[in-house]
C-alpha cells in the first residue's frame, strides 16, 4: 500500500511520536478502561452518527456518518484526524462501506441500494457512481436497516453483503428467496455492468442469520460474521430473555469454495448462553441450539440436527457490530451494547483468540472473549457511554473504532504507541481452505446432520414463532 506523508507519520515508531507534542482530545465521558498494555485515544469528535469506517490505500480514513454521508480524513503524527471533507453528500448512506483491494473503487450502502464510485486515493475524489445491488429495503418499523459490505482480499472481484430480518421474528426468512437474514456474495465485474436485485442474484454464504452486522475475513481468506440475536425471547411462554439467546460468531468458509452453505437457525432456533435459565432443557449447554417451544414439531433435538451452531457464543444482548482480524490472526469484535436488559452489557471491544484459522476455545465456552476496551460504569449506559460500531486496522496495526452515540473516532494501540498487528493483503496466506461444512454440527459437535428445505422449514415454524411478539432494535 502507498502511504501519504501524514499517514506515514501516523505509522511512525513510538520513539518518533514521543518527540512530538500532542494535545489529547478529551471527551465528555470518563476515559475508557483498558486491558493491561493497551491505551485508547480520541482521534476525532463532533460527528453526527459515525458507523462503518474504511482505510484507503493512501492512508486516509473514510467514515460513514449516518445522516450526512462519507467523510474523508488525513491522520497527523499524534494519530488525530485532520482535514475533514465530505466526499459523498448522501443522507441515505447509513452504515456499509468497503474498498476494492486495488483501492480504486469505493462501495457504500443505503437501506435499499449498494453503490460504487471510482475513487482516487490521493485526493479522495469520487466519480462515476453506479448502482450495483437493489431491492434490499426493509420497511417494517423494527426492521434491520444496515447493509454491511466486505471486499474480500482473497477474492478481489467479489463483494459480500449482509442483510438482516424485517421483523424481530421474521417468518418470511425461512424462504431463502426472501433475501432476508442472510449473507450473499456478488461478482462485481458482472453487477457493475448491470445492476441486480439482491433476491435474484449472488451466492448465498449463509441464511437463517437474524442480523449479522459484522463481516470479517481472516488471514486464510475465510469469512466470518457476528450475529445479533433476537430480544424478548420466551420458552413455552416463560420469559428467558435476560441471558438468552446468545450472540453468535459464525463461520462461512471461503469464496474459493462455492459449495452450498447451510441454515444457521433463525427464526426457529437460537444459540444457548445460559442453559440453566431455559425451562425443560435436557442437557443443553452454551453454544447449542434451542427452540422457543418444545413439541413434536420443533424442539431442541431438531434444532441440533437441522441447523448450524455458532463457532463461539457471546453474552446475550451485547450487539456485536463488527469483526476484524489482526496480522497475528486474532479476531477483534465491537459490541454496541444492550438496550433493553435490566443490567447493561456490552459497550466494549474484545479479542477472540484464534489458531490455525479457528477459535482456540470450543463453542461451549463462555470465556472466549477477552475485554480490551470498555466503559467504566455500565449503569450509565446507554445514555452516557461510548458505543463501539466500526473497526478498521491501519497498516501500522493501530485499531480505529467509531462510536455512533458520542460522534467520536477512537484509536486503540499498545502503551508504547505501537500497533497491535496490522491486517493487510500480505497477511492472506496458508493453504486454500477446504469445503465449508454444511452439516448442522460440523462446527464443533458430533451429531447426525441434515439439511433443511424451505418447505420443511415452514412446517417447523407452524407451532414455533407464529404469534410470538418480540421487540427488535434498529442496528
């Protein structure tokens, strides 16, 4: 990657930075608590509602500011953002942003449309807007409105798009042709010639995913998502929503393998976080799939047989919104935080240890996430807390984070000023991943696996989620 002069200064060693007099930006909230060996600093404040963030190939940071458009920034030697410029004035852009691996094409999304622009990394100038994907709008009051985008380094001609459910318990998502609660990949060279509807094109990388806002590619070119599960869930009419269902880290294989992907369970089945609080459970543990009802039509046994469990589960209601991998292959996840839990949870950034392209801990673990950055007093959340959203590593390994609730951009690094470990195209290495497991328990536990068709899924739902009223959160 080429770096501009100011960006090169941002990547300078700690000793060089120490020679520069820097005046820290001080926000209105208490300073975050940091894990030993790490520090965080505010790099910019005063944005409206910053969501997705993206580095370009010349070291400029691009920020989707919901209600405004996309801002372009340079970085000074103090790791603070300068020269703010609105390069795309579009109030409909609300979250998704990505950059082609050659740095020449910018992608961004509204609730309904994915666009591309020709992009000049040295100046930040955009031109030649094209409509790539349409037909994604969710118009219900509690519909998920984000359309996360990812340009995979391993397959640079493709663009991955994640779309959530239309309602909290959206029965239409049982039909994969609905185009909801799923992740699809599109060949950019094809859709740049003529736009396509989301429901009529693309390769399905997984469905039955309630709202997988965070997308990430690891150092082996494998694809991962973090899923926001539903709120207000019950078991045979008994409220169990405080600690269930779990949020999920899901595995989607590689685009180098085009074998069919499977169903991850929503809206029939959900991941367990606290099994002891689930009535009539028979040997469930964290990471298993459970049903809101126990009967002959839908139950925990069928959930285990029919659907793919998460690779890692997280405490319920934390709302993971992004996942990025560093140069050492470790995952970093941002948690936006709970909105209707009695005791707030989330509002933090964590790491998940990986080895050889898979999480170190198994999917029954409740200790896989290691907290790096957090609010000091969760009792003040969500009104007086930063709320992590987008993550992006620069080439020096500093991790940048947007906080929509406070209008801030943070930078996370080690105490000596150095970065964590950068993720660049050079980090993609190792053997080509094999076929993606499609069996229900191919992700960590043994069981007889089977696939589910749209017709059988509709049958399973008949006594399942029909009539269940739950509230969703706009993410």
